[in-house]
């Protein structure tokens, strides 16, 4: 059995805390259906306008409907986002579950990095060596030194 490499969590970037420069975006939702080999996306826009795009792949239809929405709203001064969902409720729920699981993983990884940084500072402040701290947390002493150096910057 191979041991888990806990150092790899530090190869991922930290979440960046939100800055004061928040950009508000208006999100438009498109519903996508599949007919034969073609995807069709439909989005409702302000004023009762509807745009419809097709594509041979999910990526194509997503790009095409987004372009139509951007073109239709070109004169709007707001930042625009486009969210594409399958029309089928089961497919929509399945994709939402994947997104939720990925968000949870990202938050859990950040919590782990934060906990390791806190533990490294606390334990070395209590006189533990970087080798002992690394051993206790299943990390290399080099990684503990790196963590301590980045937190003092």
C-alpha cells in the first residue's frame, strides 16, 4: 500500500480572499437539450427576447449561446455571465452535485493548508524541531521550513 503524499496539497494555490474591487455581474441562464447529434441552447433575455444556439458538442453550444447573448447585449454596460444547464432535471442535478463536490474539495484543501500552517507555527514556537513537526504531520521537514518561511514574509 502506497502512503499518501501530504505535501501535494501545497502544490495547489491558496484561495484568494475577496478584495474590495468586486465586479457585479448579471448572469443569464441557458437551457440545453439534445436532439439527435445536435445540442440546442435557449436563453431568455431582457425585454422578452430569446436567443437560441446550436452546436455539435456541449462546448460548442455553450460558446455559441454565450456569443449570441454577448452580441445581443453589446450596448449594456454591465458585466455579463452565462450559465448553461441541461434541460433534463436529473442531468442538471447530477452536474450540480459534481460542482458542489468540487467546491467542497477546494474549501477542504484550503482548510488543510491553513491548519498545517497554524500547527507548524505553534509547534515550532513551543520548541519542536522542523523534523519533529514534519514527522507528526506526515510532511517533510523541508516543507515545514518552507511553510514557516512563507508565513514570516
